C-alpha cells in the first residue's frame, strides 16, 4: 500500500448532499464520487462510529470549543455540531450517516475500484455513556468522591463510580471521554473482540494515539491507579489475533514509531518528518531520511490530516515542495480531503459541515499529477548534497530522480548519482509535473554531475532515460 486518502466522513457527506440536492449517506454515494478516488490504494473514512450525545452536550457547553467552532464555521447552526468522532459511544456505524448497511454499500463500491477501506479505533478511552461504563466499570481508571470534589476537571461520576477523564501524560484531561485501564484484566480480550468485529467491516484501522497503551507510558500516566504492570505489552497479542492481511496504522508520537512497528503495526505516522518539513530546513529533513530503509518502508508520511493545520495555510511557500517530498519517499503517503483543493480552514472534528472556500485549481492540478505518479517502489537511494534534497528510484527499467530545493533562496548545484557513470552518450530527463524535457551529455554528467538551478522551494520530479 502506498497512498491513503483520509475523508472526514460527516462533513464530506454534508457537502455531497449540498452538491446533489438530496441527502447523501454512505449507502447512496454516487458512483462518480467513488470514481474520483480511484488511483489511491485506500480510503480512510474517519468518524463513522456512533457519536456520544453525552459528549456532544459537554462540547456544546465548553466556551472555548464553541468559540473555536464559530471561528472555523461562520454562520454556525446547532445542527452543525455533531459530536467528536473520538468520543465513541459504540463501535456501530452511526445511523445518521447510513448505519452498517450503508457502510457495507460503501465498502463494496470501494472494493469494486480496488480501494481498501480504513476505519478508526480508539483504544485509550470511550464516551462517558458507553455501555461498558455500567457493564464493566473494572475496565476503567477509578477514583474517590474526595478526588472528584477536589479535581472535578479530572473525574466524573457514572453508575455509582468515580471515573477518570481520558488523557495523555503531557496535557490536561479531555472532558468528554472516560479513561480505560490498559492494565485491567479483561480489557485486552474485549479490545480483541471489538477489533475482530470491526475487521468484518473494513480492511484496516487507524489506531488513535496507539503508544498510550505501552506499559511504561501507561504506568507513567496513571501510576498505582492502573494496578500492577502486566508481563506482556498491550498490542502484540491483539494484533496477532486479527487476520494477517488486516492493516494496522498507528497514530504515533514521542519517537515510538520503531517500537510500534516491532509490536506489529504495519504503518506508523511519521510526525517527526512532518515537524521538520513544517518548521526546519533541508539538513534536518536529510538527517531524518538516513534511517534504515526497512524502518522507512513502514512509515506513513503526510503534510496534513484532521489533527494538523491545513497544509495550504501552515506550509505557505513550502507547501508544494513538502508535498513532493512525502509523495516520493519510501513508505506510504497520506492525503487529506480538501488538501488538493487548497482548503485553509482546519475544521474541528466536532463539526459536520465545511465552510465554503474557493478551490485553488492550479494547486489541485499539481496535487493530482503528483499523487498519480506513485514514485516509491524499487531501489531507493538518498543522494548526499548539501544544497538540495535529492534521491533516486530504480524499479526495473524505470528510473526517477527527485530534486527539491527546500530553502527560501535559489539553489545552484551539481547532483551526482551512480547512473551517470554508466558510460551512456546521452541522457533524457523529463519533468513529470511540468512536462519539460532536458537532454544532457553523458560525459558531462559522468564527470561533473547534473547541473540544477531551482528557485526557492522549487523541485524536479524527473523520469530518467
């Protein structure tokens, strides 16, 4: 798998309903819409599970969130706030977007187009009105009435128990979710059974904040409240219990990617590359790309997703250069609905409608050409060049050279590579994004390398013949 296309399901369906003048759910998405996704390898329908009414009420009463909602969506209406997709009440497809039958229709349409379906799984927490609150309170981190009285932002009362709000070790609790206990006997089996049920409906899951379930991280977050640390880690047994071809994608932070790969995840977020592309220079990016190829093959690269600011706004002039980088590296690439068109408003996940924004037709054309190429198979080599980012791909007779000037000034440099020493009389290089053709003398390339002049944030994606 090389390309994943993330769709914020609820606002996407709302937009389709406006486009077609009728209610569109997962079960009746027009075929031409699915056709537009042909060419990707997988579609991640983010946010299909039943959202919590209790969580929705908490969000609607939060002044900070409501202010954020109005800023993102002028003319906000009550019906626009649909609840968080990460405040899951049940792992059943929300009836308001088509239910299980609608998801089945959507999956069939995707399969017909050779597209895999990815859905969400949230291991760390559930909604405060999830059935397990009353049926299995032993699966949760619990406290005392005194702790609730002293720290009401950390705890809530449900079914006669004081339960912790979900959190990670570095930020305040999330007020709309209940914290599961990764060390609780029975929870791992329940997680396995839930994932088996999900696996009957899709081809893989993107696991939210997967590293929070590590024994050491969980113990650091919750201390003695979690109970004794288990002898085994959370994920390996669970992943082994699922079909071999079921894809596990980890949202990963804090340099936990390698450990998650060793525990069985097929792909892990490359947040480190994102940060370097967004905030650092070519040297920092190049250093990151010196990692082992086997490790890189199991990373998923991105410049945008529902958690990050829109790339068109956040990356500014480096947006296209960063896109070329992620699309032509080993591993997988994730694109986000609206990214190609240049959307600039980061929509809070609680909202079910996008604001109206103009389409950047030129940016869309660029992204469509880039995404269609899929240049990341075969033998990859990072070229050492202090002036630009450069690498080659060779897959049988196909050869490609990627050169990116990841800087705010013009680059003049020579790019050396092993191909130039083959003794060819002439080489033809065709830029696959703008169509320019460069014929170069083989002797000059062998002696001096390829001369490249690129403007600030400029790039070449070259087919080499």
